[in-house]
C-alpha cells in the first residue's frame, strides 16, 4: 500500500502541475452509496450494477480492477455535476456520490438491463 500511496501522490502532483483538478475516490464506498455490489461479492453483479446506472460499452471481459476504475470515473462525472460529497478536507478529501437509500432505489428502478 505504501508504494501505491506514493504513486498516487506523485500522479496527483503531475496532473495538478498541468492545471487539472484531481479527486480521490473510494470505489467500494461509492458502490455502497450507489447501491451496487462490490467486486468482492461478485464481479458480474458489479458489472450489471454499473450498466443499470446507464453506463455503456462495458463487457464481461473487464477485470474487477477495471470495474473499480469505471466506478471512479463515474464518480468523477458526478463530481463535475455537483452530485457528490467530500469527506475530509475539501481539497484532498474522499469524494463519494450524494444519495440516500430512497434516491438509490429511484435511480436503480429507472434503468434495466
């Protein structure tokens, strides 16, 4: 984990030096808020959950790491739409989707496979 953390810090510095906004996302927490299964429970169900959110172009050939990356990208989109909450310092906290259990049910019922 230390190597991954150090790599993340370097990447953050690299992108911010280029004027890009960087946010940190916890995919498992985001999946919980979005009401979709985590990769540890079942990668196929995680894939289905992402598709139910309206994401396109996803296939069963994606690894669970790639599905986590897709989750993070989706949270990035929500961040740009101001549909997220930052836990911790505003400039370096963890970004998660806004939502309540009722909102998750409404979002999930609108999309089917």
